[in-house]
C-alpha cells in the first residue's frame, strides 16, 4: 500500500470527512531536503470534517499530526494541511 493510501485511510477512519484529497507533491521537491527517489515524501491534504468544528487551525493540525505520527516520524518529510469544518471556506 502506498504512503498516500495509508494517509487517506487513516484520515478517513479518524475524522469521517465530508471531503478528503491527498496529493503527493514529491515531484515538486526534487533536489530539496527530504526528497527521495520514488517520491512519497511531500504531501498536501485538503480535508473537511465535522471533527474540526470549533477547533483552531493549530488544534486541527495537531489532531491530524497525532493520527499520522508514524508516517511523519518515518517516510513523510513534509505535510501541508488545509483542514476545515463543514461550511467554512
């Protein structure tokens, strides 16, 4: 299973999002810190979930970082997060 699939599955399970998009942007970072051949090092996540209602941006990011702790400690070098509650935008 790819890192992208693992991230997607963990976020779906943890937050039951209304929408979720995980983009592998590793190709944009070739030659930069953390990049490895084969990619799967730099990701951007767009997630909308009721779990984020009433939470600050920092709280939302912390919630996601807890769920993805193993990936962040291992193969994922960078994770850009766009986390919203339904109706925000």
